[in-house]
């Protein structure tokens, strides 16, 4: 009798361990798969609904709307030159759109409802930056992806808030320490920055750099390192003199606050051999125009989806430095497959050509299935940059 009662109790609790769509219980690799047909908490309905065949259905409850479209970076995965896709309205006032199949990845998207851009009101996986909010579509594969939280040792991410004399205010920086971090060892530091409109947290929540680093370390594919993610927004991005001012201001921030904070609170290598600077898009330009003139600080660089069409002239001091090959340990230049033919791709290619012309050793790589988006930047940093950084030392 006791055995029967025990079985009844266990069976009664089994449903608790099922993962519902967007339940946010675990860091699931398939958070938008509908397993229990439960609506996300406080949402009007399920959206997006991601199936195992990698097709996706979006839903919007908007009975008074006249027109709804899907838009955002996800469109590059839906076909060349596809900018938007229209929803169909049902008799119940619920609009629907099914797309795919898509490659397993994380995609940014938003809805355009009667001309107004909005995040998906039913999606709990939202992005927030220095730009208007957006939604994240997580198309799962057969298991956790390279950017997912796997069952491996995990490092820690610490948020530092400090006062800056440069910007005259309180600022933030995120610092990743690898699993088993010990003050008895000294670690190299990668200073990693974002693009226009990014905040330091975007390299954690959109870029998943901490999980990618955990996974690489678990497989022995990268060197243990500290990753410092400062805020490289130092002046309003729409300021008319942003280009003229941002590089000098951010260099001051790095020299006066960012690097001193890291080196005072962590056990790190305090020389260019142990410091790297990398960034995406605008952060890639910060890497070039600050990093390349700061070889007293940095010895390795990662330029992601950035460059300059006139690299030959604007980087002449760096390109013509006879000792640059001795000062730079590793230089990576990369971009996404679907951005290589556009304006951003031209800039990146011109940087590669200038480096090649001047005989400066570097790695140039074009890959992934993304464009100028996080699908590309996750791919570049995981499959190339982090694996090769400090491997020669």
C-alpha cells in the first residue's frame, strides 16, 4: 500500500518538471518551444511558437490594427532583399505569420503595427539597449548551441559601477572571470566593447560571451582569460560631432578608469602582452582608432564588422610603424557572410587589404550565416577570435 501511495504522489508531480514555453525556470536552449500550451505570464497569447522543424509562428492580438508586418535583422535569414513580411488577420482579431525553417540561432525582430515599431508583446525574451527595445527569437536545434548555458563549469559576471571624471557621472562595466579564477594566478584581459546603441550588458545577454567562454574552456579550446566589458558610449550617438569626439573621450575613459579599475581589483597581466581590445561595428572602429595608436596598452586586437574605406591614409602611422609586427601578437579582422557585399563589408575588406599590403600579419575571416547582427558577432568571436587569442604566448 505504501508503494502504491508513493507512486501516485510521484506521478502527480511529474508535470511540474515539464518546461512550458517561456517558463523562464531554467536557462533552456529551446525557451520558445510550446510544450504545455501555456501562455507566458501576463501575455495575451503565445508568440513566438518555435517548432522542432524550425518553423516559427508569430501571433499578435490587435483587433483594431490595419496592418502588421515582421521586421528587423531576422529578415536576412528569410531571403535576400526581404525587408518586411505581412501578417494575416483572423476573424478573432488575432494576426498570424509563419516563417521558416530557419537556421538554429538567436534572431532580433520586431513588429511594425500601423507604421509603429514595437517589440512582440507576448515574448518574454526581450532585448534592451541604448536603442528602442526589441524581441529575441530563439530557434533551437537538437540540443544546446555553442552560445547556450551547458552543463559545464561556469565563470562569474560582475557588474561594477564607478564614477568617471571623464564623463562626469556614474558608469558601469561588466567583468567575466573564468571558472576557478584565483588571485594566485595572473590572467590576460580582453577589453570587449559593443556597437552603436549597445550597452555593456548586450555582450552578455545578446552576445552570450560568458557562456561561449565557459564552453570553449570546458573543451580546452581557449586560454583562461578575464573579459572586461566597459561602456563605450561616451557621447550621444546622434551628436553632430560624434565621430570627431568619441575616440579621444573613450581613450581617456580606458586609460583613466577602465584599465585601472580592472588592474586594481583582479589579478591580471599588466602589460600589452596581456591586454587585448576588440569590438563590433562602432566598437571595431574604437579598436582601430584607439587601439592601433595605443600599442603601449594593447598587444592584440579583434576588429569585428568594421574598417575604413581609406584605411591606407587614416591608419598610416600604424601601418608604417616598422616595429608593429613585434608589438602586435594577434590581429583579427572578421565579418559576416551576408554583410561582405555591403557598405560595412567594403570597409572591412579595405582594412584587410591595407594590412596585407603593408605586410602586417593578421587573420581575415568571413563566415557564418548572419549579416551585421549578433548572429555574426557570436560566430566570429566563438569560432575564431577567442580560440586564437593568446594561443601563441
